C-alpha cells in the first residue's frame, strides 16, 4: 500500500527536538502525573492502586469506567457507543480503514489533518477535496459541499474545531452538513480532538455523533486534555460502525495499556476541571497572540474561535518552509509551515503552551520579521 508522506509529522519529527521555543506545539501545556492527581483531587493512593494491577491486556474495548467517562463528554452517548483506541490518530485510521475501499467517494474538507485525505487515497478511494477559504472565515461553503456530495458518496471527513485554522463550525452548519450527508446516506467523520477549547461558553462545541445517526466522532487525551503521553483516544458512533472498527482494531491494537486507561479515566472523570485549565491557557494565550499580531504589518489572520493553533498569512519573499527554517535557525523559534499542511503562504502557530514561552517566542519572531527585506524592494 502506497501512502503520501505525512507532511506535518515529518516537519515535527525533523525540528521539534532542535528548537528553543516550540510554537509549533498543538497540545495544551502537558500535565505531569503529579499535576494530574492534584488537579483531579486525587493523591498518592491513586498511584498505589496501580501496584496490584496485573499487566494483562485488560478490557479489550477499554474499561467500563473509562468508556462511561468518555460517553459522559457527549449529549446522547452510552458506553456501548465508545471504543478506545491508540490515540486519536489510531481512531481516525481505524474509521477510514473500516469504511473506505477502492472507488469509494470521499469528500475531505481541507486544510485538515492529512490522515483524512491521504489514508482514503491510499486505500484507492475517489477523494475530492473541499478547500476552505480565509475569506469565508475558514468555514465550509455548503453549496460547494452539496455539489461534491453526490449519490454514492461514502464518507465526508472534517475536523471541528479545525486544524490548522482554529475555525469552529457552528451547530446550525453542522446540522446542515448532516442533512447533506443524509440525502445520500453518507457517513460523516468529525475529528474532534480539539473539542473543549472553544473561546466562549463551556468550551465544548456540538459533536457530530450527537447530531447525526451516521455521525462519527473521534477524539483523545492529547490536545485539550494535555495528556498526549497516554496515547489514548476513542471512536464514538453507533454500534454498526464500531463493529466494523473492531474487526480492524483486532489486527493493529488489541487493547490500550492498562496504565493509560487508568490515568485517562482519572482525567475524564474530572473533565470539567481539566478543561477549565485548558480554557484558561488557550483563552489567555490567544489574547497575547492577537495583541502581538496587531503590531505586525507583515501578518494577517482570521482569529481562531477554538483549538490551539492559529493560521497566519505572512508577507515575505520566501516559501513558508524557507521562512520557518530561517526563523528557527536565527531565533530558535519553531512554527509549522503551511506547505506541510498543503497551503503555501501561511504559518501555523501553536499558542497553547506556557504563556512565557509564547511571549518570548513572539518577541523573537517580531525581531526576525523586522529584519526581513521589504517584499516591494525584492
């Protein structure tokens, strides 16, 4: 099976251990186990509880306690609608492998996480991309979507909140996407790994699994929950879909680690407290980023409504990769080039890390931008 190189992951692997200030990071500042226990009102006894835990495979679909905690994140889901996976990346891979085959029509909303078009393409699917536009606030053009979702369409794939733009599809638009899918009996896969980081309200946007009978929601512990090291995610959908996913999961996962299951359960049983922390960081940091961009004449953007990343257009006589490498080598600051996400002329900036790291990274970047030649003179 041939698959395209994963642009953003190759970029991260190449540079993230060689930078001083990682503003390419997409996770809300990661928690230590000690911080997790304190935040969730636990103590050392919860570590001691691991000592008699026998290192078997454990519950294959995820422990009942964990699946109950995941289901509680949604409006209409029960334990039976949840299967635990190896991260959100594993959840997405399993859904695509379970649903998509040669010749199947897939509509992917881009820019997005590359899994959602490269995996279907590798499986022989007929992939059609719906390109989001900054002029539309990075929200999908529903007329264009209707034109692409013709009879026989198997799957619509999107991220909400969007990666990399931070755009947030409102519930009314999600409901319309569900209606478009329903007309042709298509599934809708919504990668919701950034759910919980909305800039207003309780931070949790509506979930596709709650809105549409063939809606599939994937998510995990990495972004809003600050526990990427657990490598734990999930698929939420109706039983028919989970049965298909389970067949493929038996070949590449079997089960997640019991220690990961334990700590994910502690975090999700106190989800409100963990997400309160995430929102305090992302809302405060986005204001820092917004204030800085206001001072930078070479940059413009659509301010994110959710997520942990902003997509910023730059004005400089170089490609986005050239810009990011020059920035890193000159200042130690790491961004992600838009070219790694299939969009040239843009930069992805992560703003969910420690506020002091963000401030210092932006300060150095401002100095770097001021040293660049005027594009009009090049």
